[in-house]
């Protein structure tokens, strides 16, 4: 399949027919391959982040008319964070159409969370500039789909919840220890152990320490709550 055909197929996956296909080309162009005649997607990423934020804020307000600002904020953060954008990017196979420099391709750039998340925001901006806010809103709500309905679970910060669980039982805050690190420097995988003062522990691995800590905390919380 030619690059143009791949982009057409991608546009079909996200559900938008571009009147200005050059916007999509720019949205998938990483800075590692940009030039004076081939602009990268960083400016679009900046705009797309704001468009996503507006659409999600509206969706959350509409979904729960009684929620306070304190309840809405963590839900909003869960929906617009880079990890979620990267998950949506994987859902539509955005990595397959990314235009990357050789070094980024060799280092697994098509699978990198940061690159995928940034490019997804840039695609949102491209749709917004091509079709307006309604086109962008329709695409975002469709691609994010069930994530909006289940955001309460995603918004629950596992480390905070585990700490609250421990404090409610008179225990010291849980500890987090990096017990392994594998992979090359450009794509490390961290393994973290979360442990309570009573000895219960759980481990999890991820490409970033924060994510591994959250995953370990979630696993440990599920473990102790299940025992209870």
C-alpha cells in the first residue's frame, strides 16, 4: 500500500474525510523527519490538546450535572492524559502512518507512548482545522467512546487509594521499590514492588516508573481488598 493509500485508510479509521489532506500529513510528521518544506506536528499537537480538553470538559459536564469541580477534575485528567491519547492512537493504528526519521524508527518510535499521544493530539487538531469543532467533537467522542462512561474507575488514583486504605487501618504509607530495569535506554521497562508495612506486596512493570508504581499499587490494593 502506498503512503497516500495508508493515510486514506487511516482517515477512514478515524471517520473523517479530509478536504485538506495536507493537514493530516503534517499531523503524522514527527520532528525527527521535519524540514523547512516539511513542517512537523508540534504546533498541531498544542492545538489538539486544547480541542480535546474542551470536548472532554463539555462531555463530563453533560454526563454528570451534579458533579463538583473536585469530582470532575480527576475524570478530566484521566481522559486527556498522554497515556489515554496513546491508547486511542493504538486503537486506530496511528503508529502505522507516522512519518519518522531513521533513528526514531530504529528505536521503536511507532510504539512509543509519547510519540503516539502527541500525534493523536495533532490529528485532533487537523480534523478541527479541516472540519471545525463539530467534526472534531464527533471524532473524539466516538474514539474515546466507553472511556467516558467508565472514567470514574480510570480516575481513581491507585497510589492515593492504597495510601488511604493503609491510613484507615493505622498503617504507615506503602513503600515503592524499583526491583528491576530492562531494555535499552530509549525504551526501558521498570518493575516496581509496592509493599505495605504488614508485608503484603505486589509487583508490576511498565515503560515509566510512575506507571509501574500505579500498576503495582492497583495490584496490591486489589489483593488486600480481596483478602478483606
